[in-house]
């Protein structure tokens, strides 16, 4: 944005309440006549892990890596693949039912307010859904941009945010920290939320991940951004164009 417009931009505020998996998918899970759908929805009482689109290189239509599958299992969802249809009468599961592509689309943010028709076979549709940007988030950011262009947002200085508790806990540790230890130290007790925070933190820092028999552990690595390090990938370009950088 131009500086005159950027002065009016404000990031959208988080919604007050995000539906749990059970609240979002309860009716869809019961559509095939499964008698235990209501009981399942009551147990799927947290928000979903991040939907992962998959690729030909990294696998097909399943709901994410090992940690994500573990979080889905806690919600009563079998993350090893995607179902063709909701469960029918008398259906029994060792872990829980698989999600259909329509259910995954609902988790990703498609609804009657954001309708879309996905094309191709099941795996192709799943990849389209998982690799897409969530429509409600895109709409909220787009509306914030338009308000800035129209000069509607108030000119207020951004407020400093509280330092992320996950970062503080990892920075204070000298070795790998288990997910349970990290939850207790940071106060972030919800597994999907912990995974989301780690994912956001990994944009700025290298996060070493260690798979253990008792679960996963994390260790904070180096800062990814370029601040003049001689061994950084951007160092040569910086030196080459130093005279043009203010």
C-alpha cells in the first residue's frame, strides 16, 4: 500500500468464538443415518488442526503429518484418508470416522456464505480444499484493505502485542521441550492451538522437532530473517545493492 493508505489499515479482530469440530460437522456426520453422530459431535469439542492439502510429493488425501493425525485422533477422527460419504447406520470405528471432502471444506471455511464447487476425483478435490486460503480469512483481510483505501479505518498506532508464551518457553529452555512441558510452561493446553502457535513461530525461527515414543518435543533454533549475518542466503545480494538500500 501507499503510505497514505497504509496509515488507515488495521488487521481484522479475531472472532469471539470459533466452532468446534463437532459443532461444525455434527449435522453432516449424521446425514448418512449414523446413530452415534450426536455422541461423536459432543466429543469433538475443540477446533480443528490446520487442514493440509497434500501433494504428489508429500502424500495424498490425509489430514496431515504425524502430530496432526494425533490431534485428529483426540477429536475422534481417523486422519488416514478421506471418506467417500458420511458413515451409515450401524457404523463402528476403531478410532472414529473419516471426514468427507465436503466436511473438510466446511472446516476450511466454505459454507452457504462462501459456496464453491470443487472439481475432479476425491484426492484432487481434497488438495484443492487443503491448499486453498480459508475464505472467511480472505474476506476479512480484503474488507480491511478496502476500508484502508476508503480511509474508513481510524488512524491509530499499532499496539505492541504481548510476547508469545510459546516463544518465551522455548527460549528459556536449553534442550528439547516436550509438548506436555511446553503446554504447562506456556499455559497453552489445547493440542491444536499449540500446533498452530508452533507453525506460526516457525515462520520466523528454525524449530527443531524430535519424535519420541512419548510424543513430540521442540527446540528453538536460529532466527530466519536477515539482520546482516555473513552466512545468510541474502548477504551477497545485500552487499551488492548496499548503496541502494536506505
